[in-house]
C-alpha cells in the first residue's frame, strides 16, 4: 500500500534526546527519507528554515553538535521514496565527511557538495558549530548528463573558488537568507537564476558544454507543475491560470507540455486523481469522507469524481479504499 510522505516542517528548533527523536522521525518520513544517527543525542541541537521556490527547495540548517551525527541514504530509504533529485550543499561553517559512489571526501567551510539521492550515501557532520545550506532540485533541471555528473561530481568536495563559483555562492546564500520572505513568483525566478549559474559552474568542472537552454524549458514545466500541485484544491484551475503564474503565454505552455507527450489539462486531471488515490490508501485519512477528499483535490461533484476515478483506475473510489485496508 502506498503512503504519502509528510512535508518536512518549514522551520523549527530542536534539542536534547526528545528533539533528536523528533528530527530523526521527520527526516525518515520526508520526501527524501534519510536515517539519522547521533553519538550523543542528549547534546543534539539544530535549527532550520526552509522555503519552496517552485521545483527548487532551499533549507538553511545551523547546529551545535557535541559529537558527530550521520545521515544515511540507504537502499531501504531509497525504496521508501525516490523523487529523483540532487542535494547541493554549501558548507558555510564547520566540516563534514561525505561518502557516495565508493568515494569519501572531507568537506571544509566554503566547499560545495553534490549528492545524488537516487544512490546510497552517508553524510557525516563533524562535532562543533555547523552551518550549511541545502538546495534540492530535480535531475533534469540542470541540463547535464546524469551519468557523467555521477561519475565525476557527486560525493566530492567541490571548490567554490573554481570558475563562476565566486558568483554562484552569493546567489545561494541570498536564496537561503531571503527565499522564505519573497513572493512565490520572485522566489522561483531567483531559484532559476541560481540554477543557471550552477549549471555553468558544474559544466566548467566537467569541462563540457551545458544544455541549460533546454533545461530552462524543463524548469518552466517543473515550475508549472509545482504551481498546479499547490493549487489542486481550486476547481477553476486552468492551463491559462498556470501560464499566467509562470509568466509565459498559453501557447508556450501548451507546447512545453506537448514536447513531453502530454497536455496541461490532462496533467492537472492526473494530479487530482493521484492526490485522491493516495488519500484513499492512507490510513491517516480513513475517517475523511470520499466527498471531502474529492473536494480537496478540486473535484466539484463527487459523482463526476467517482466516474473519472473508475475510468482511470478500473475501480470505484469506495472499492479502492476498501481494497487497500
């Protein structure tokens, strides 16, 4: 039975053994599950602040650690949730040790690190004061060959002084400091600028041309899809609304979706149905009526929802819920 990952809290402060357990549980049940271990959880103390910038996530984490703690992205964690994203870290204070693709590297203050969440890794933050920025984004947002990136870039300390690195780091810091306070559209634009610069930086490290122009188109689609997910409950949500939200013409939006072999309207409908399917399968929503679930996904009429659901999945919402208990 499928379960819906819980969104990681936007901001918080935890400390001590209870705080560590809370933080560890949130990490394990997040969109990218990670198993956290600490040598001295009784002296664990961290605070964080996150923001969503369309398809890009930004989290600043600050901590005071009496002993090292390790985040493991194991095969079992990947099987729990694998959205196909990269984790980019900017180490602003303290040191860490990363291990991925059979390669271990020490990360110093000022270094950048790229981790591929589709592959196992271990991320050890050393004792002392630590501060780091985490930027998450889909694989296809960069326009780089994932295989070559994995072979040459992931699991390594990347020098922020290389190439356009000195221009990239202030952009990332700015996102971490201000993204949560920006209007959603402005935050998405800022994130796209950062991805543009990051694509150039990584391409320089690979000594290969970037296909970021194509990736910019894909990023527009990702931004459009992020807007749709945020507004599923609006029954009037239309492709025209989505185009306006990402500041492109309706024709441009339709072409972007057509290039992926789909239509925007069909994708909206599929997301509404998938939202309802997950809710129906989740024991935490067992007491919520099917009508309520349909309405929260933007279906106005429960009868229409039932017909649409059966057409898509071959069973009624009621029978599907009963069959997953």
